[in-house]
C-alpha cells in the first residue's frame, strides 16, 4: 500500500520510519541539527512550494530519504492508519 504525502508524491507505507510534525519537533535542538545535517547531505526532498507542515522519514533499499510535506502529520497518520485498516480487512477476507 502507498501513502499520498502531498503534491504528486506517494511512498510505500512499509518504507516509512516516522511521520513527524515539523513545528513541534523542531523545538528540539537535536531535531534541528538532524534536519540541518540531512539537508546538507542531500537526504531531504521538498515536494511542494507550500510551507511544509510535516516530514516523513523513509528508507528504501537501505537509503534514507526525508520528505517535507505540506500535509499535517496528523492527517498523514490517519491516512496511513486507514490504509493499513483496509489492508488488514482484505487479508482477513482473503481478497
């Protein structure tokens, strides 16, 4: 299953490590430093010209990528939960 994270971007749910709120997590000095280093090393991808509200940490083929999303972390987490719920229903029904 895939999660639409904004713009024209979708990521496989199985590759998502974390969905974080940008405003609250960047209050931490450690998170600011983490994002600064990730940007310097080219791991961050902005997906929209809109102001980012969240960031999604992913790992694909042992390579990390952080997406800045204009969609709130709460909305993304609800979408991910909804998609997982559908997936679980389909598994139980053998569809």
